[in-house]
C-alpha cells in the first residue's frame, strides 16, 4: 500500500540555482555548488518524468505543475510548450491541471505573456515594494537595479490579462514600511493577491540551514510583527474580500478549521518538495542540501520518494522538535513555531529551536485575535468575511462617540487603563 500523500506539491527548478539576477538575500544562488560542471538545464527525460509522475501519483481532481528557480524563464518558451504537451499527454480524465511559475519578471515580453494567458498560468512575480525598497537588495549580476524592468514585465502580464500574484520578501529595508508596501501593491500595481515572505538569512557561504547567526538584511522579529499589524489594520477595515493576503488567510483558517492552510503554520510539513534540474528530489525548497536529498525520480518513482520514511520523518520533525516553550504557548494552534528554517533562537530558559520571528508573530496574533474570531464566527454562520468591515466601522463610530464624551482625567474608553489624556486623548 502506498504511503505517499493523496496530494502534494513539487516545486520544479528547471535551471537549478541559475538566475539572471543576483539578489543579496537569495539563499538559492549558492546551491550551484551542489552540481559542479552542470549546465543547469532540465532535459526532456526529466521534464517528461516529472509531469508524468506528478499526474499519475495524485489522487485528487486538481493538480498543480509548479515552476520556480533560479529563474525558470531562462529555459525559454519552447521548454514550456513541451511541458504543456506532456501535461495533455498524461492528464487523467476529469483532472484539472493548473500550471504556475514564479519569476522575477525581467524576461517577460509579449510572446511570453500570450503563452501564459493561453495556457492559464498563475504567475507569481517577485517585487519587494516601491523602487527604493525593491532595489535595496534586488539587482542584476552587474549590480544594476531592476525595478523598472520588473514593472515592465508586470504591466505586460496585466496587458495580456494573465492571472498573477505578488511575492514580496520582508527584510531590513522594507520591514518598517508595511503600509507603504501594501498601498503600493494595491493602489499603484493593482494587485489583489499578496504573499509576504520574511527574510531570515543565515550568515554562511553554503546557503544551507546551518549556523544560528543571521545577516543584517534579515527582518527583526519586532519589524515583522509591526509590518503585518500595520497592513492588517487597514485591510480589515476596508479591503476584506478585495485584497487577499496569504498570511491573513492562513491564520483565519486556524480559527475556522482548527488548522492553518499554510505550510509554515501547519503542525507538520513534508508535502512540498523541490525538484532539481537533473531529477534529484529534496525534502523542501528551503532544505536543498545533501542531508535532505530523497533520491532521483529517474531511478525511484516520485510517489515512492514522497511517501518514504525519510520524507515523513522530515515532516514529523517540525512537531517533534518543538521546544516546550512553544508547546505551552497559547498561539500554538495557529503558529506551530512557524517554519523550521527560521528556528535559530533560544527560548527564555535556554532551549534551542525557538523561531527567530516569535515575538513579532505573537504580537500579530494577539493584535488580530478579536477580528479573526469575529470573521471566523461570520463564516461559521454562513455570512461573508467582508461583513466584518461594517461591524468594525460601527464599533469605531461608537468608540469615537465615547472619546468625545471623555474627560481628560477619565479612564480612556479604549480599556487601556490609562487616563484619556495620556492615551487616545493625546492627539485631540
């Protein structure tokens, strides 16, 4: 009996770590060292095996074929045309196949965007916010900024009506500007789907998850918490149902279902692996290193590798290695100590394995608890989550009325315990 999950996610890297950019915080560029002398181009044998094995192994009606890098567009359009042919060749009856690609956008042109539209690709485009924040760490191999080239690619996606979402990293340069970043994506870019990835960058030469010292580019816990909170406060008042922030959706799922839909917040992991250009399969995109090599799909079927004891142990370890501090935390149900790659800190009593982002995440969870609970209740009653905006507006109106009646030395109506003049009355 197969031990492979009914559904899983494979992130295929047809160019390996090769990229046309040289972003300062990219952990994957160093992975070229794993394959000395390689041309880093996925051949047709691996391409066909990947698509055939993914489609054969899935026991669900919707399957995703995912491409990432490095920079996958370096493979050229013909490679992806062949990929689509293999999808049609091996797609099971009554199965929907969605193709996704994560790109820096620099090589996108009309031909690319016509192809992406015709084949209904979902495109993730990497951009870290307005020009100065994006170009802080993202540049080409000559050290030149790329913001204008990325925006040109993004506008071409919009011109050809290609479905896209934004992948933005949160780091030292933009971590204090959450609302500015959010409004840029919403108002200037016209994006509706946002994914924020915190940069927690180990200070080493290998790109492996080893050592506990971090680079100065890494976002601090406090920055990350403030970043999320500032965006949430605007989103929950005016954008629910119009803007979709992956982190918020993942946390809300914890309140509705008791378990997050996001890998980083799930109790265990191991259902998302990374496929290198030569067919090597690794436990996770963040753990492409010799210790996490599962095997090669040209030698061992992908389903067998995904169901292997090594991969299942990798998934269980997320939960089994939790510090006691995390096990006792009131936010365990929605956090689960986030991603193992970020567990570089120590708990207050000195136990290793605490997530670097812990204090920021706790601040975010505490700040958003009441509106998250309210949205969950709305959904459970068959109402729409956006209804919270009207409820929040009415509550804010009532609070403003209480503020208007408060004396300077009265307790602040917000419940802080401070006098009104030292709390909400300071700006009045």
